[in-house]
C-alpha cells in the first residue's frame, strides 16, 4: 500500500507520534529490561518507562503547546528529571536539543527533522561520551537520520516514505551490531562477552521508529 503524501508535521501530529513512542516504551518495558539484563543492569526498560510516564502525565495536565519547539523542550526537561540512570539525561537531552532547533515552529518538514535529529544526536554524544560504532542507540539513530537526509536531497516532499525508510535502517542495526562488543555503559564492563547480544537502546530506537512510521502511514495528509 502506498503511504499518503505528507509534506510536514503539525504540533498535533508531533504530539500524537510522541504518545506512540511513549506507549511503545510502556508496552516493551519488560522486554527492554530483559535485553539489558543479559549484560547490563536490567533497568533500561524501567528507566525509559519512568520517563515516558512522566511525559504522558505532563501532556495530560497541560504541557506548553505554543510551538513544537517549546513542547519538545518541556518533554525533554520532564524526561530528564524523571528517568534515572544515564538514559534519563541522554534521552532528555535529545528531546531538548530537538526542541531548541524547532523553536517557534508550528509545523516541521523533512529538512527540519534532519536538523532536529542531528541536534539530538549531538546531545546524546555529548551526554554519553559515545560515538558511532560503540554499540549504542547512536548506531540506530545516526543511520536513520542519514536516511532522512537522503530523502531531503532526492524527494523532500515524501516525508512518510522517508520515516519508513529510516525505521528500516534502524531495524537493520539490531542484527547488524549483534557481533560488536559494547564499548559504553554498564554492558561495556563485560567486554567481548557482549558479542552476540543485542543492545537494548538500538532495539528501542528501531521499535519506536517503526511504530511512528506505521502511525504516519495512516495519518490524514497535511
């Protein structure tokens, strides 16, 4: 089925997508913890769920919706203040940086998404002191944003197909990084024993992106 043509995302759609991401986190809380438990602290799923539960409460209670940027900045600060471990600050910073780079915007197009994605990646790198190749969520996130940028150069109006393609490359990273050793976080302490295991951050990014891609494929066009 051909996805609907969508040129931009409104604040309403952005919020709806974020709710989808949050629901995906809550639905997979145990799964993400189990993945983390193979070589880590087994708390990754709970950490994400704690952050997204707080974000959902904030949205239901009346979050600032004056622009996409202010909305995402509030999401970021709420997440960072509610989720523990290293994931709280990293994911919170990602939302904050994306919000800073969409200030005052009422809609965002594919080019905007790339700018926001690059800013989010820079925030994660700074917070986590990680790089591409360390077997972290960056190994799903960076290729996904690279794929979005390809679409900006080729078919910038095809936002839905771009997100679907980004989800696919993030999914490829799940198995594509399995044989890598983890180099950051608690899992890195296990060294080469992490070879053959899946990184929970990569899995989470891939599953969340796919959920958003499916949602956008059924949204009314804008």
